[in-house]
């Protein structure tokens, strides 16, 4: 994960959040969360199963993976990217502020994902526009695909190399 907060600190915070919510962060749930926190890319449920085995030398049946991911989703520790069917840890687990509706910027080249919060006003305007068009949203999450900063820079350096400027 891209933030400076350590995985351990985030897990501690997640455990506190679970206590407040009256749910339990069982060892398996904690490990799945760790897998997602350790990843710098969004993961499919099968990636989670593979990495779980790699990191904890334990088998996680796909069914359990789905159940645990649903638990983590329901309690706001992870998000699901609907357009790619992948999971990503929430970057606000350690924050005390209220979670704004997230917007995800997804790099189509390296799969990096950035979670951004949308301002309430922007969202209201967007929703009003959608309402006026008579359209009903099934999913309110925004997922925007493009190129991340790093990949853009790579593009630029490629161009520079072509012109033998570097
Ligand atoms: Zn989030
Ligand atoms: Zn935050
Ligand atoms: Zn990228």
C-alpha cells in the first residue's frame, strides 16, 4: 500500500474498528486483510488465495476467501472494483474521518489503483444530472481507467529516447 502507515498499525486499527462494530477480526480474516495491505495492486479472489498460501503457508479455500472478502467489504476495510472484479484495501482504515464515496483511478498499464474521495458537492451534482436523465444507478462507485503518473513518465522517457535526447 502506498501510504506510510505500516501494515501492523493498520491491522491494529482494523481490529479496534471491528470491536466498535461488534464483529470479530478472526486470524483468517486478519491474514486476508494483510494480504491485501501487502499488495500494491488490486487482487482477484484467486490472487488472494495464492498470496495467502505464499505468505502464511496455509491453504485458503476459495469459498472462504469469498466469505472473508465479503466480510471485509461489508465492514469497509476493502473495496471491490466492479469493472475488474478485484479487491483493494481501503486507504482510510487508519483515518478517523468519515469515509466519503470513493472514486478509483485505475491504471490500465500497470494496474495501480488510487483511491480518491469525491467532494460531496461534485457527487450531488453528478447524482442530480443522472437523476434528471431518468437513469438509475446500480453501482455508485466511480472507476476511471487511464494511465498513472509513473506510466505516463515512462511514455515520456520512451519518446525522449526515440529522439535521442537523453
Ligand atoms: Zn476507502
Ligand atoms: Zn483518510
Ligand atoms: Zn501505471
